[in-house]
C-alpha cells in the first residue's frame, strides 16, 4: 500500500508542478492560480461528509479504486488536450473540480483503511510514514516533472501521472476487502449527524477540527504561491520553482521522520501548537527573503514544520476515534483540513493581486502565531491532550 501510494504521489506532484506553472503562464495571474487550487479543493469541503458516510457503508477498497480510476482519467484527458494544442484554463479548472470530487470520496476511505493495517500503538508511526511517502514524492515528483517539462513538455507530466495510478490500483487489488463494521440501518442523514455529534461530544475533538481548518487556511499558501515567489520576487523561472517545491518536500520528509520518532511523546497537542508557532515565524521569514539559497533553507524548515503539525493533529484525531465512526469522523476532519485550503488560497490569491505576495504571506505567518498562542494560553483543550 505504501509503495503504491508513493509511486502515485510522485505522478501527482509532477502534475501539480506542470499544472501550476501552466495556469500561471496562461493567465499571468496569482488569482487564476488561486482559483485552480480552490476548484481542486472545494469539492472536498462540499462532499467529504457524504464521502465519510459512504466509506462507513461500503467496501472502502472498492470506493478507493473508483476514486483512483476517475483521477487517472482526468490526468490522461488533460494530457490529450495539451498534445492536441487545445488546452485552455477553463478546461483545467473543470478537471481540477472533478479530481477534487473523486478525492472527497476517496480521502475518508483511505484514511479509514490505514488504522486497520497496523496495531493501535503504531498508528502515529503509520500516519507519519504515510506523510513521508507523500512528501518524498514532493521531492522526487517536481525534480522528474521539471526535467520532463523542460525536455518533453508539460503534456508528458500529465501522461506520466495518469500512468502512475496503475501502481496504487495494483496495491489496492492486493488488499482484502475492507467491509464496514458500522450499522447500515441508519439513513445517510442520520449517519452524517452521528459523525458530527461524535466530533462535538468527544473531549478536545472540536478544537482539533477548528485548528485543522485554520492552520491550512493560513499555512498552505506558503506552498501554493511558490510560482509567484519564484518569478515575481526571486526573478527566476520554472527550474527555480521546481527546486523550491522539492526543497519544501524534503523538509516535509524530515518533519515526518521527526514526528515518527516522537510516537511516545505525552503532550502531542502542546507539541503541535509550539511547532505551529515556529511555522508562523518561518512563513514571515520566507516572505522577506529575496536571496534564492536563503529562501531554500527557510522553505526546508517550513516544510518540516508544516508536515509535523499536520501529522500530529491528524494522529490526535485518529487516536480518539472508534473504528465504526472512523469514516464519518475523518470526513469531518477532511472538511476542515482540506476546506481551509481553497478558502485560504482564494483569499490569499486575491489579496496578493492587491498587496503583493510577500506582504500577504507575512500576514498569514503573524496570524499562525496568534492562533497557536490562543490555543496554548486561552483555549487549552488541545494543549492538554
């Protein structure tokens, strides 16, 4: 499962690199870049709750397979459009929305399968290892994607991504069926309400969901708008963007390894909030840098901090969830975690058009620090977990 997901993620990051640069070149607009990111993420915000109910009612492996086939088809379609010279930004927006919809149903199923593959004591390590494969792909994917884009053209990045889904599909077919253990007699609406009630009533769960939304809303623009920083602030091209994306991924792998080594730490909530404070400071520093190698060092630290806090928060949510509720609870978490991304990217993209990328990233960093301090000092439920 890990190997299949890693190979597929390499293809995904090749496409992310090519697609972001393609949209930016077609439109010359940070707003268009933000809109593409928004359309790719907003279905997760809209449909994840339904996806969680489905994940608790049907074979999770089958649901994942359907999701992978849809995403593969979209990558091949975009490649075909580029090969024919018919690619328009409107088509890219449409395909981003379809991929996001597939992920809205596949995400809760994937997150629900992971705990069934490992003992409970190893869950944080399993989540950290999952982060490692995803972020290892962030290192490898942009490097291969940068070479492919320079030598062969962006269409080949999309083609190779489409082919990469074969790896994860094979790995899923090797797993036994993952039938749900929850009752099916509830109506979908009641099942959805049950997941929300579980989040509301479980000690510390609701603050974790709120934190997940706000930390992605403010933290993810650091990665989304790297094309803008590379071209408009550092005055470099696609190669520099590819390098920055890879450096961020390398930092994320390091952060995931650090979190994996912290599996026995008692105060995971407090650790997550302290790292969030660090992430805010790093975001401010990156916004002020105009020297490429300095930006690379800062971004490496930012990648490590970003994935560390994400992994710790996800671990806390998983550890407090029972298996019969896991699909629904993780769908609520997905709504928050992935929902923060489109709204954060859209808001930051619009403000960057008016005030510039460095200023808006600095504001985001300041707000991340304020958020962490609030949960450390005022609302202390997370800090006590």
